[in-house]
C-alpha cells in the first residue's frame, strides 16, 4: 500500500505561466525529509488495467532532498475586530445578536467575545456545552457566570443577549424566541451576581463566532456553528426590549456615543471584512471564509436574492470547520522555465518513513501564456470542477452513496485520511459538521483528489485524454477554467480546436460566455465528457482559485440549500443549474445531463445521422454496424457514469447530427431529478429511453463546430487494446478534421 | 434542510429466500433481478446498523487487492481496518460483505453451501 498522505502540500498559485514562480507549501507530521522531483503528468490513474501512473521527471534547480515540518491547519471561521480603545472605554454594557445555532449542545461555542482563553479573562457570550446561552465575565482571577435554564433549539432564530450592570453588580442573560409557538419558545431572562468594577484585559481582539486563544490575535477557539445576524454592543444596561430595538435597527441616523458597535454583515458581501455602522468604525476581518448572503432573522420571503433586499441578508453562517486557507509556509520555490510546455505538472514527494513507501503528489498547472499559443489545440484543465470536488467526503458521509454507486464503497488511502482529518476542508458536495452545505472551495490547502494517484474522478480521468494525446503524438496546450474566467474568449480564440474533458461541470457565466463566443467565432469544441456545463458558479473577485456555488432547489444535489439562499455572495448572481438559469447545456454543446449509471457502462449504437456521406471524415475506418465503445476502464463501456442526451426542447441546435446513442442502460440508469416533473414508476433506464448518452456533431457559425460524447466514461476507453479501438479512432478522426482550418 | 435517513429503506427481507442469496452469489456485480435489487438496496442504504460502522473496502493495491474496513458513522473517527479480511477481487469482497449483512439482518446463519468463499 502506498502511503499518499504522510506528506501533503499545495502549490500556490495553482496555475502558473512559464517564467512565473510557484511555491510548494508542504507539511508532514512524521517525515522529516523527502525526495522532491517535479514531474509532467501524462496519466495519473494507477489502475493496472490502463496505462498506469505515467509521469516524466523534469529538471529543477532546487535540492532534491527537502526538509519537512508539521504545519497544522486551523479550521473555523470567525470575524475579528482588532483591539481599540473603544472596546475598553466602558464598564456596564449590553451585547446581543440574532442567532440561529446549528449545533447547540454539541460543545461550548462562543458567539461574541472579548476574551483571552489562555488567561481566562474578559467577557464572552456563547453556548455552554449543553446549549444554554451563557454570559461570562472574568478578571483578576475571578469569574462570574450566568446561563439560561433551557438549551437553545437548533435552526431556530432567537435574539440572544447579555448585560453587565456594574452599579448594581448584576449580570443578566436573555433570550427572546422569534417564533415562540408550538413548543419553540425559549424566551427567558436570568440574573446573577456580578462584579462592580472590572479591569479589562489589554490587547485582545473582539471576536464574533469564536474567542481569542491569546493576546497575539492569531489563534482562535470556541468556534460557533450557525448564523449570526446584526450583533450589537452598547455601553449601557438594556433589557430585552431595548436590545431588540438595537438589533432590529439596520441604520442609525442619530450618532449614539454609547453604541460601541453595530455590525452589518450585508455590506461588502463578497469581501473578507465586516462593517460596523457605529461612530466607532469597529470594522472586522473574516477568517476562513464563512458563508455570506445568508437570510437573517428578518427575512420575509419576498425575495430569494440578497441583491434585492440586502437588509434581510445580514446574517453570516459561521462553521467550526470552515477552511479556506491552510496558511502553511512555503517549503520549496520554483520558477517555471520559459521553455516548459503548458500541462499538468506535480511535485512528487517520496520517502521511506515506515512500513510503507511514501509517494505523494502536489499538483499544479502550467498554462499556455495568454496570446502565445504553441499549438493549434488546447485542452482545458477543468479547474472549476477540480475545486468543486476538492477533498470530497461524499462517500464517507452520505447515506445514499453506496446505493448510488451500486456496490460496497471502495475507499482509497486518501479517503481513509480525510475521514480522520476533516481539517483539510471538504468539497461543495459535502456538508459541514452542522449539516449545512459546503458552498466555497479554495486551492490554498492540500487537495487530495486533484493529483496523480488520487481518486480518479475528474483529474485522474482527464489525464487519460492527455495520455492519449501523448500516445498519438499530438501536440497541445493546456489552458484552465481560471484563465478562461479571467480573460474570456481571448484564451480560447488562438486555437483551432479546444477540448473539454471528462467532466467540465462547474462553469461561471464568464466561462460559458467565452465558449459561446468561441463557437460563434468559428472555433471547434470537442466536449469529451458527461454532466458538463451544469452548475453555475462564481469565482472570488480577489482571492485566486476560489469558487462559490449554491445547490439551489433543483438539479442532482448532495445537499439542498436553504430557501432564499441560492444567490452567490461573491457576485450576487443566481447559482443552481445552468438549465434553471435559462441555459440548458444542450444549447451550447448539443447534449445535456440526464442521468447516472454506475452498474455498468454501455457501448453506443450508431444512428442514421452518422451514415451521411458528408460525414465520412468522422466515421472513416469505423464499422458502423459494430458497437461503439463496448470496453473501457469505467464500467467496461464508453457510455456511462454521468451521461447527457439530445433534447430539442431544451435547446439542442436544429442542425445537430445525432450520431449515436446508448439508450439501453438497464435498471442502473437513474434520471436526474430535473428530468422528472411528477412522480410515477418507470423512470429508470430499463424502462425509460430518456436516460441515455448521445453522441452529436453540429456546425456552428463561421465554419466552427461542436462534437460531444455525453459520457464521463468516454476518455477512459481511449487506451483500450493498445489505443487501437473505435473510441480512439473516432476521437482521432474528429480531432484531425477539427484542427483543419477549412470551414466545416 | 433535506436529510436522508438510513432507516428509510424498509423492504421486508424474508430469511427463507435463499434463492436471492444464491442469485447474488452467482453474480455479485449484477445484473440482478427485481427482488434482489430491493434486497441490496435495503442492505446498502441501511449501512450495517448492527455494526460500529458501515462495511467498506480499502484499496491496498489499485485494481488488485482490497481490505475490509468499517467506516464509523461519525466524521473524524478513524476507519477500522480489518487486516485479516483481504480480497483479490471486488466480486469476492461483495460476496463476503453480503453474507455478513444477510446474517445480521435475518439473524440466521447461512447453510454451509452458501457460506463458503467465492470460488
């Protein structure tokens, strides 16, 4: 068994141009030295039935033996307000906020604090280990505490607050339920003795959704799971009605010197700071990217987009496992030589640490520099999809996984690691510890399934196409979703043909528009995958390689977002499927997602459309009476896993030539949820011809064209029988013609 | 929040239906008849409620060797590796897991001719 996890790392940036520097941020808790070699990746799938791991060692100027140290990851999001005189300018005070806790009773959690955990001084409002709201003040070795008698409910809004009356020497904690009906009422007020004067600890940040571990403001603890909406800090003693008025207010026209802070999380939604509306300007910064654009306690259902009514979206959903930045120090720096070809690359780390050999890869991509193509062909690294699936724990956490995959779960060494080490951060397929969906994914952390030897879905499968290009001697450039998003069609335009891989599923509007413009401009697009152009995502406006998505209310979803929370915080755009955004994939690439099949994959059978003599360039050397792709590494067929079909009503172009279909998929063919309008039996692939994979070709404007295979399994069939097979032949035929500039 | 519940699969399993066990043994990877599909759905969906975790396979050599394990229901807890249960084919592993599950859900031991390893 190869140890793929004792050494881990990430490359930053994840995508570099020749001549640019990439830094490898590495960590190991057990290995002190490793042999580090840069490799160009040809095939990342270790399956002995296929080409196996195929990488080419590259010369590099750095010392091969690298020293490693353990660099911990510190997940958990919070807002941090740097210390300022205003935070120690008062004695008596009231704090409060609307909260929607998602894990009350799981462990102690801090909601609002100016607290130092190392010396146990300051004040904090939070939930105790049993879910009661508690307020603690401490100084000079003495601690005062007051807590509610009832635990808060999960996923119910309450106004939660506390006050310290220094003159009376009393503490109070107070709760008012927003909906007190049907057993939900948790409203109460509890008082206890408190101090009459306190000396606040110096140099401690105010923290929302956690508390400071020490005075340095770098370590945090006591992370809270759930939403916080409109937190307030007032230098007076307020009862629940006064606190309610403070928290309900979303603007403060009369400056009130005693209003120390009134945060409005609906401002600067895409950014990493939070805004204070008070005269003190106690703005804060967010760590580990909590989810913004969340409905507040005042959301009334009048809109489902925060851009329409930001004041109803003043909540942030904090998670104790949010993780956007591992914050590791760089271990190795490397400037990519100008002469390097673009491609999939990795730093390979080997060590002999224990019983098992260590071999761990850290992936990065070298892009073809903008405006400097070195080939007429470009292959797109689907970095949006790689990020969306980064460190997926779907099979570990979700009840349906084994039934969906039609067999006992087969887990890799990486899966075994992720089960124990959730601090690496999960994928947009996963739920946080509190059950809410994971909507943000970044590359500033180890991504175990985007590298050679990793789980093959997406990255590994796509390398089968690279392997085929290398095998056939075809030159190519590699470009990435990130680049297409940033620079649009000008990334695609220099190429006569652009190929998208097994699963280009996660697409921003900018990326979609670039492909549309490319195809309209005479470009040739080979889409060799399934379930492509499916989800609408956004890229962070300033942080590279960071995406956001919302699962919305339709589509094949491993979690369902909350009502009113389908708009992206990064951009304000609606998310969900492109189909529900008026752009079914059929319109762009002729076919669109219709189902999954994991029991086995199938061959296609040729249809009359392929027999047109005008398409002899496409079918040359292929027996149209024989099945197309009755072999392959994914289910022994070229049509399978996730599949797409033609649908004229969903926008397949009238000029589409329907070349072949795989429409006899058996009971394992399961339709996507959006394919079923009403409930009835007979929807599975053994009875339903709409569950199928279709192979299509159509010409576009200005001599361009599109060829689509509608199946994830396609590229994993290319190497069958020494690359001499009809899937390989057809792919080669189309590529050859698509690289010929003669108009189609 | 939409939740999936492991106890939702409730197709009644008849412990006398050894014909379904034989059908699975013949073709662990399918295709399977309607009733065997329902039986498998129940077993796979429920995820071994009598065990400390769901039975899973750990790939020890890609495409060649797998080890039985138990995946805890609580995230963060380590997967239990059952090092004495190593398989050289997925079909063999499927059969072993099926037997464990059948005996757990029916409370009955399989007769000798159905309890052997897959040839």
